[in-house]
C-alpha cells in the first residue's frame, strides 16, 4: 500500500532516515513543517525535493495518512494528540514524552487505540543484537545475572539549539538518551523493569543551569537480573558517538560483549558481538555474525499501521517511557557548580 506522509517538527537529524526510508519504499511526502526553526526543514525540503509548508493544518488532513516528527521533545505529545484528532498515525524520534503528565496523556491515546504511535528506537532491530538475543534465549551464557550498557554521545554545544539545554523542553540526559537502553533491557531479557535508582551529574556548561551531562541508572528486572545503564554527553568532538558504546552481559555460564573496534585494514569502525564461555578454544570468545535485517523501526511501524502485529508495540513505548521518567524523578543530583 502507498501512503501520503508529512513531516511536522524537524529539530533533529534522526528524522532524515524516516524521510529516506519512506521515499525509498515508494510513499509520497505531502510536505515538511516546523513551527519555529526552518533551518533543518528547509535543508531536507531541498535535499529530498519535498514541499516546505507554512501551516501545520495543511498537513493534518484526511489525505495525509502518516506523520513523522522530530519536534522539540516536550511538544511531541501535543502533536500526538493532534494526529489522533486528525486520524494520522505518527512515528517520532525519541523521546515521545518528557514528564509524568505527558506519559499519562500518551497512555490515554494508546488506550483509545484510534492511531498507531511509533518511536525510533532502532537497537532492537540491529542484526548483531538480534543475533545476541537469540543466543541468550538459547542459553549460550546460561541464566542472566547482570547487564551493563554504556551509551556516550557527542554534544558539540555550538551545533545545538537552545531548547536542547532546557530540562523542561528537552527532558534531560536521562530521558533523552537512556530511553534507548530501557527498551533494550526489556527486549533482551523479556522481563519488566521492577526498580531503578539513578544519579544525574553536571560537570560542564554552567551557563545552562538545568542541563546535566551524565546519568547512571541501576536497574533490577522482575526476575532479579540487575543492570547498570550509563549515558553522557562527553564523546570527544573528533570521535564517532558509537566508538565508546559497550554492552557487557554476565551469565551463569559465560559472558557476551557488544562493542566497536577500529579496523585498520578497512580504515573504519566495526561493531562486534563476542560470546565467551570459558577456557580452551573459547578463551578469546566466539564472534557472532549479524542476522539479516528483516525489519526496521520504520517497517515495523508500517506493519502496525497495516494491521499486522509488529514487534514494537504501544506497551513497549509506554514501558520504556515510564521507566526513564521514574528514574529521572527520583535521581540524585550532583552539580559541580552548585
């Protein structure tokens, strides 16, 4: 089926992959709109040869079936509700909501079930991680004991708009970044999050008083598996975000590790997953081959729009959002400038 889609809110480059994927699949873009900052919207309008629209209402019409959005984070829930009124399904970059009030409104839209809501959390579709999940489920490292996830990011403050440094508008480091890994925990383990304890710290940019640059969350899953999630804005400007990303999983019979290494022969970073069970031939671990890609955040969302089950459902979006909001609400604050 061919869809007519629109872009409403264009504040982050994440939305570029949605536009490209939809156009590559043969769908048609009705236009792109942003309420305040036309810089990125104009850039994508020119790059993809799609109309730049001056009024949002022009895109919330019955002829538009799907909306994609990378709006300012705390404004996304307003757009979700507008799409529900207009009958448009909506796919957003993360996070969908930034506080408890937004979460309640999101739950209400999902419960009414008039539209499909999607969130661009791609880790559960990565070939190496789907291979890892399959090995975990097959008992390759025994029962799960602990999961460590590190997700550093590059900030480059001069490239960011002012709203990014506002806790109210952005949601903050924990909600903005760790929603990826809250979802990853639930997906990898097949269990719900039972408890969190968290710390947020501020070590840079005193000119933005409520911008925190690092967050650490201790998590306990419902089966007792523990986890530590860490995210920050400290990746050096000349490095790639993913180079310092790590996942280390402890099992009762071995370890699994996801990481990134530089391949000098190919001159680029390469990701890997290694399963290590013990001594002998396995002492350095066995590298997994990635699964062939069978879905993406976009294709899975389109499956749900077409009435198919899909892998990533409303309950997953709500559970990951709730976990980050609860961890954010009770976080201990460490501020070097206080």
